[in-house]
C-alpha cells in the first residue's frame, strides 16, 4: 500500500504520539483515525522492528477489517497478526502463561445460553424456589430474552468487580441486590453461582470472554515494567467501545508492557447496551480502569464526506450528551473531501421500502462502484435477513454481517440434523418431520409437489382397499424402505433420496457424528450442484453460497465439539445443537466478494463504503427507546455499585435519555460511512411514521425526543430518490426489452437497440431472452385435432356452468386441473357427513367430522382452528336442514347417487354427449314425488334467477326424468334405474343463514329450481349438444381477465392469459 499524504493536523498528531507516552486521539468520523493508525504502526515497525506495535479492537469483525490494510501498509512479515481483537490478545497471553498446559477455550454465547436453559429447566422440574420476584415467574424465566439478560448481568458483574467471593462467586452481586432493593439480582446471583459450579465440574478450562479478559489482566498485573527497548506500543482502535474490564486490561498493559495510544470518538460508541461507557476514555487516573494519559489530541478535518454532510454531522453530534471530561473537537471539511450526495425515500410498505433500496443500489452500481463497495445499515440484525433475501431475489448479491439466526435454524442445517436424528431413531419420525425434509433443500419439493405426493400415496392406498390417512402412509414409507421399493407409482427424486438417507443412517448408527453427517451430506447430492451454481450470478448463486457457508459452519462446530469431547455421541451433539437458541460467532470463511454488506452500525465501525443506505428510520424503531434490561435492570448495576443513593436521587437520571444518546450515536455512525452517495429510507403508513432522525434530512424542522434542542434540517433540498426509474432485475430487464422489441410504438432505432441488447443477454445465458423461450412463438398444438376424436363427449354437470362462462377455463381445468384446495377438501368432508348421518343433531354431526378431521392437512395451527370453525358453521346449517327435512316428512331415498345418460341429436358429425356425475341427495315427498338436493359449502348463495338457469340442476332433473339415475346394482351387476315423478331441484347452502319471508330464521339457505317441463327438457338437451360440440373443438376461447375464486385468481387461469408475444408479430 502506498504511503498516504497526511495533512498538517495529522502530521502534528503523529509526531506527538510517538514519544513513548500514553495518548488519546479524538476525532469525528471521517477525520482519518484509521489512516493515522496505519501510519503510526508502520512508522514504529520501521524504526523498532515488527514486534514493537500491535493494534487491538473491541471486536473480531473490526480487527479483521483493519488487519489486511495494516499488513499491506507495514510491508513486512510479522509474528502473528498486527491487528486482533482484545479477546484474541488476552487469549494469547493466557495461553502463553499456561505454557505446555491446555489452552483456554472460549464458551460461545450459544453454549452459555444452553447451559443456563438446562439449569433453569432443572429448577422448574424440581420445584426449586430460587427467590425470584413475582413478576419474574416461571414463564418469564423460560424465554430467551431472560437468559440473555442473565448472561449480560454476569458480564457486567465481572466488568464492575462484583465477581469473586469466599464461598460464592457472585456473593457481592447478591449483597448489592439486597442493599439496592433488587431481589432479582439476589436470585440471579444464586442462579449464576450454579452456572459457575457447573462450568467448573463439567467444562474445565472453558471460560467466557469476560473471565478470559480478567485472567489476562491478572497475569499482566504480576509482570514488572519492561525496559523501553522491549516495550510494545498498544494502539487502540475504536477505543470508545471497550468495556470496564477491557480498560483494566489496557491499564495493566500500560504499567507493564508498553505505552497506549488510543483512537476513538465517544460520539460513535455502539456498545452502550452492553455496559460500555465512553466516559472511561476520559476518566481521571485514580480509577483502576484508567490509564495515566497525556493531554488529549484531536483530528479536526473531515476527509470522507463533503457537501451537506459536515453540517449534518454537526447537527447530529449536538444532540448527543458529552461524556464526563470530554470536549468535542471541531471538525471542518477538507476542500478535497468528496461531495456526498444524500437522498431520502418514504415508502408506503416494507416491501416497497426494500424494493426502493434494491433499485437505488442498482442505480449506483458501476465498475467504479461495485456491489462490495456498498452497504445497507439497519438498526437491528432481525431486519437484515429479510432484506438480504429480497436483494438476492432482485439479482443483487448481498450477505448479512450480523449474528443472524442460530445455525440450527438454517434450512440445510436443520434438514441434515433432522435426517441424522430420525435415521438413528425412526420411531420418532412425525408427519411434520416428513414435510420439513421433503420441502427443504434436500427433498426440494414445492408445497404443490408435496401435496401431489400426498394425493398419490392416498390414491394408491385406497386402491389397495386400505383407508389409512396420507400422513400415516408417508411416515410409514419413510421409516420402511421396502414400502418405497414396492410402491408401483412414480415418486419425486427428492422423496426417494430422503427415504434412502434415513435408511442408510440407521444402518450406520454406530458411527461418530462427523462420519454420519459427512455420509448424509454426500448422499444429498447438493455439494456438486451448489458448487456449480455458486460460480454463476443471481439468486440461485447466492442461495448456493449461503447453503455451502452453513454446511461449512456446521462441520466446523462438529470439529470443535469432537476436539473437546471425542466420545460425544451423535444424539448428544444433536440435542445440544437444537437447544442452542443463541447464534454462535463463526470463524468459518464466507463468500462475500462482490456482495452488498447488510449490517448493523456496530458491524461497520471503522469501515468506509462508496454507497450506503440507512434503512428503517421509523418512529419507535430508530431511535428505539425500549429498556433493554427491563427484566433484571442491568443498566442500574454500575450506579448501584459506585454511586450513593443520595447522589442517585439528586441526579434523577432518566434512563430513556441515556438510551436516546446511544441510539443517536448509532445513527451518527451509520450516516458517516459513505463517500459518494447515501439513501435514507423510512415508512409512512397508517401505523408507521418517519422518525425525527429521518426528518433531519427530509427538510423539515423537528424536535428530537427528550432533547431540548430544535434541530433544523441539515439540508432542506435533499432530493427524493424515485426508484421506479431504474430496472433492477434481469427478469425485469428482459421483459422491458421484449416489450420494446414488439411494440408498434417503438421507433426503428429503439427496436434495433432492444434486439441488440436481447442478443447480448442470450449470449450470456440469461433466461427468457431468447425468442425460442417466449410463449406464443411455438405452433399451436392440436389446431386441427378435436379434443374428443371419437365424438363421444363426456360432460360433467358441475362443469356445464364453467363451460358456459368460459370455454378456455373449462379446458384448462379439464386437462390440467389444479391442486385440491382446503375448500375442496372441506366440501368432500361435509358431503360425507351428509351421506353418513342417520341422527341429525349438531353434536352427532360434529363427532362425524372429528372422525376424519385428521385426514385434512393444514399449513399452520391457526389455519386448522379457522377451518374447524368453518366446519362447525357448515355442520350447524346441515343439521338444521336435515332436521327440518325429516320433520317435514321428507324421506331420503338416495344419496351420492350416480347419474349417467347419453344424449344424441343424430347429427352428421356423430357427436354424442354423455352426462355423468353424482347427486348428493334425492328426497321423496309424501305424494311420491322426488326432489333433487345439491349441497354447496360456499359462503355465498346464488340469486333466484341464477338458480333457475343453473345447468347442473337442470342436468339432474333431465337425468331423473329420462332414467339416468341408477338406484342400485343387483347381485348380477345389473343397474336398475330409479323412477319417480320429478318435483324439481334445489341448492342448499349450510354456511349461509337466512330468514324466509314470514318464516323463522334458518341456519341455511335454500334456492329452489322449478320443475322442468318437456319444453325445458328439450331446450336443455339442445343446449347440451351445443356445449358438447363446443367441447369437441380444438380451439377454446375465454375472457381476457380470468374469474377469481375467493378473492384470488387461480394460477392455472392466469398463465394462459399472459400476452407475452404473438408469433405473428
């Protein structure tokens, strides 16, 4: 790396900090602190050797960001990294002190959480009264947030010197809880004593990060001061984010190993919620956490951002309270600073906000500004995952640099662990497990394909004479490999893959976890496919990278587990993995080159990007003034320990003010990362409003919450970004070019440009760009071949109305019927209840529903509950109808009765129409006449006019009069027609209550179709033959806009209407 040119202020500071004393250098974001650190370290190494200086940071991520640039600038080989986290340096000191003994092992956050959960579960099961206050009951103690606050309390206790005692490690915390009137601290101290005892017995040599720092501090405290020529200058980057225990370590270093040079800015502290105090950096030297400092130095020139940003930075900094003893240095822009363009965007929904972010990033993308020079900064890690998914779907490579979700929750990891667990213990396999495996990355089935498998196995089971549910069959097939082998119907490859792996795991149950997992991973076939896809671009490539990263991280966890406990069984490992609700910090490498960083402010400390987006600036989200320690009140621990009660009463501290200052610090850090351009986004809906932080840039005056300062807009002319002006995805680009190519409104030049662009996309293999892939370019199939070549047309009564409304939709449903829906399954169940019921009271009908309810499959418990409520409504209406029919003297003579009749008009074309179907119910009146009943489970009844024209009912009446209703089949297989005088037909809607004129309220609605006379029958027969001839055609037409069902369009009725391109254009 070339030597940079420093301004006079930087040169003066650099000269001052090389005198071997302890120095602090303050500077606003963009004033060149990182640049000066590199120059300082390079100068020390050049004059005194490669071991004379080291840089430490509060976190591993910031150390990694600093390390490569620092090594390039130093230009020499070094023993160990020049930059490392403070925990890494402490680990090296403790390991060195242990000599040939075992090095310490850090407990991850996930492991700590799992141990605490086990202890709390044990207390609950044994009924131990731990002395918790009433408001921290057993339900509160079972949530992850409670355990997180317990871990934070332990860390703060170590930071504040409250750890350690004669008999109990947390005795000082318990005493403080009693004196401060905090019984939750007393109870937590008891819990943490059990936790420490567990570690000593079950996890010897394992320490948490705070304990590691304290152990290293104790080692340094015992050392004598080194001679000047052997001293190591310890350079602190982002010094504002070190905790009190870190500062004790740093102070001990300054007294033994060498001088300290600290660079920081209290205005950009990001770890206040973890107990860091920017004031420690400015504390008086009489504290054990303080270093004996020289007078502070400052950097006063802004090099990163120009334009409106210097004023904006000053505006935001003025909101933040000053740390004790800290005077904020001035910061003026350099004439050479780039002009940072700032824009804002208000969105009407979260999806539109994400879409705007994607379009902004695409609009900024260029060879000079690649995607890995961009970052999206969000307030919390929970927002990052969904944003990354959206960006990837928009063909923008992105990754989340956050702690993210626990490894167990990654789809491929969850599937791998589940395969091993259920392969070892197939008796534990459930239908939910089967669904997870088949629809996950390994099975690869879509939800529609999964339902198709359920229908296939159910149909095969019924054909064999059995009546097992589809769920029971799937579980049986997965646990018994022979069931799959003898199954004589086609199954998806993913189904056979999952079944085979489960069987193979069971056969290798004596193997260790790493061997089992490797065999499972190898058998999935995902490795080759994902490696191949990862070499490409787009969403599939990003998904492949993400999956490979997760698998690599899982193998790294297994390697660590076996190194700590070589005999750990697979069952124990899986149980431990599934019990970890806190994500671990992974050291596994990730594919990040060429990708947008999506991160929280803490993850971009010390980093610079050409383009940034600061997203989610909504009221209640950023700033978020929620008390993060509302259960255990951890934030009060420091004042309780070191401030007298009288002083606390005098100060009358508002905890929300401290939180507000921390939130504004995060905002300041976020807006000072970009050099070229920045977008700030927020929502404006009925429930969401932009926060005051957003309005600083949006051009209006605002009053920041809890701050007695009216903040004028930094720039009243910050423009609004209009995302609709930019094409974001390849799919959108292809569609735009295709439309331009075939449009009659395009000029010759526009058409030629579109054709050239499409040709380039075809060459690059972009889907949909080649004309051969366009719908409408192929010849029409079967243009001169009728649908029923022999002229015998099968007509379903229920399909007559559909054909009459749209021949196109009728054809699609006939040749490519969609998957059965919940409504269809519900209708089948209610018809079955109506058929089987002999007693009609509500409870009896509900009992019938119960006997088959488990055969229905729902995506979520709440769907199950909602559908059961609908079923109860239908049963109520059905019970009312059947009861009233029985009381009225109506006798059910037939149910679910087959209808079949052939009609022919003797035409020269030879077309005949065969009507086939099933009649729900035929009722006989006292005079011997019969009425046909058709149950409809929809939520809307038909009008009287529609009922009179209903072709399905007319078909039933025609069949009854003309001998098409078969009463029974005798022992010789001979059909016997049912004869009765026709009394008409009716539709019954059990889910639609009604009140007839002059009658009492009913729980159902009845629409009656009048009796068809001879003339009506003749007209019906003619209409049937006309429909049959229409169905006999080879071309079917329908309306441009498809009809909807229950408020949504059937996909099968939509795709045939997409006017992509005409072959004749």
